[in-house]
């Protein structure tokens, strides 16, 4: 749902000479956050949190991340 708009945004905003590096950096950050997210969920489950609580925490964190990144994105549109 967000992959195509994100890559479109990266291609529009980045300079042509740095476009490949920008997309590569995005891929690395995606991989790091997937690993960090997996470890975070494993820790929550280790402490016997219910699945519904895990989803609630992840949803709240996503709302916080969306609020943080919304402002910089609106400057470029």
C-alpha cells in the first residue's frame, strides 16, 4: 500500500546522480527495521503479552511514525 508511492516519492525527490544510492539506502533501512521489528515483537511475546496487545502497540507506533513523517512529506508535495 505504501511501497509504490514511497518509491515514486524517492525517485522524484532524489537527484538523478544519487537515485540508485537513495533507493539502496531505503532498502537497507527497510531490512534493518524489519529485523528490529521482529526482535521487538519477540520481546513482547516473551513477556507474555497477548496478540491483541501486540497489535495495539504496533498500531500506536505506526500512528506515531506517520505523524512524525507526515510533515516532511507535505513539504515536497
